[in-house]
C-alpha cells in the first residue's frame, strides 16, 4: 500500500509519448499555474462544485473537468470501488495488490459489484510494479481518478497529458474514505450521488456499531510488527485512512503515540522497540499478522511487556483473507467487511475484562 508507483517505461521515452498524446487528446489537468480560458472558472473544493467547468483543487494544484466524463479510468488503490459503488464501470482500473485470492486482481467486493452491474471482462491494469501509462492511455479516458493513491508530482504531470487527473487532497495515501467518495464523485460529475453514498455508509456503520458498545472510547494503535526484525515498530498515524476509520468507529489514539508524530501529514511512523512503552496506554492493538506472529511478539523481551500483548487484546488481520484489505476503507469494502471487522475488534476489546 505504501508503494510509490514505479514506471514501467523510462521517463525519457514517455516524455515523447506524452507530447504526442497531448496533441491527440487536447485536454490537460492544471497544476499550480493557472491557464487561460474563455469559460468562466469556478475554483472550489469538491463539496462546492455544482456546474461545469468543475475545477478540483488537490495536492498538485488544480484540475479542470470541462464536461461530464463518459470514460473513467482509475489507478492504484480502491478508486474504482468508489466509481462502481456509484454505478459507473471504469473503462480501466488498477489491480488490487494484496488480499486477492486469485490472479484476477479483484477483491471480492469489487468482483461482486462488477457481476451485479453485468460486467464479465473488466479492463484491469496489472500494474502492481508501477503505473502502466500506455495501458491507461489506450483506455482513452476522459478523466483519471487517483484520490487515494501515492502518485508523485511527476506521475501527475505525465498522466495529465492523457486526461485530467483527480489527485489526492493533501498527501499520498492519506485520503479518508469520505474524501475518496467526494473527490472521485465530483470528478465524475456526480456530487449529489456521492453525498448520498456517504450518508448511506454512515447510517449503515452507525447501525452496526449499536451491536458493539464496548468499542466506544477505547484507545487503539494500528501497529505492524515483523517476525524478521523485532527491533522496529511501524505505526499508522491518524492521517492514514485506516486510523481515521477507527476514530469513526469511536476509538482514539493514546497521547503517548500521537506525541511521537513530527509530521502530521505523514501516514506512518517508525519507532524502535526500545520505545515500545509508547504502546502501553493502548487498550488494544490492530495490525497485519497471525497467531504465529503474536506468539513471537509475546516471547520478545521488550514487545512482550506491552500490556495489550500480555492480555491478548490484539486484533491481527491475516494476509490470506479479504479482511486484510478492509483496513483501507471505501464504500464497497466497508459494506462487505464491516461485520467481520467489528467482531474482530470487539473480541480483542473483550480481553480487557477477562
């Protein structure tokens, strides 16, 4: 997930390709500099847009959508799920790079929605080793959705030679699920539908939470351990969508962890195991792992002293299940996994009273 996309083609060769495409496509998303236009331009956040041309501000500047897109392409993680949840089938989208059970590149909620929409042969970019610019261009998009992604400014400029790009609002991999819906829906000219989708998901989550009152107010940390190197801890910060969703479920991060964060825009934080005391105030820990990893952590002389580890208040998500991808929420993944996710978290919290 933290992968920053590598190019399958060299930058030099693609520059010539991009110049050619610019002549053919004739439309380009705007960066930090403004452009001359004969149309009246309304620069706004996605929530304020209501008519064309729509101009969306993001981390790399601004992008103009001159008219409602007919051909939508999405790249990197989960953006296609937003389009599908709104009934739009992308003409091309990136394969999921973890949690997939076969070689389709589709997570189960994506496959289920495609079947519901009658799509049997989606155009999936097998680009987990880097953006496939040629495949993206071949799909002839009117817009490229990348609200949740790790694209660089260089990626953005190259993609903009193909079609207008809706990039992330502030930082890579730090877009909440609501922002994903808002930005991507607005990029498709579907603001009202996006607003309704957000409300529907909120109502569903709140209803499910009524079954797990023990979750509210608990202190949680999403931390990833490695059996190969117990000297380091990898923590997702509140800027990460995984953590923002935990906050939405009613949990909070202990101050002992948040005071370690020096860059509020960064989605992750690395700590030495010698600083494991920062996790002592956590009621539960969430991370990627299994029972074997838990036992190894429990036996470690430093990590094994973390109270949540000692009492088993740990919700590990195993890599060979679809739930591994549920931590990065979007409308389809939330609906598909919320029952299992809440059961896993609730079970870990119940260890507090055992």
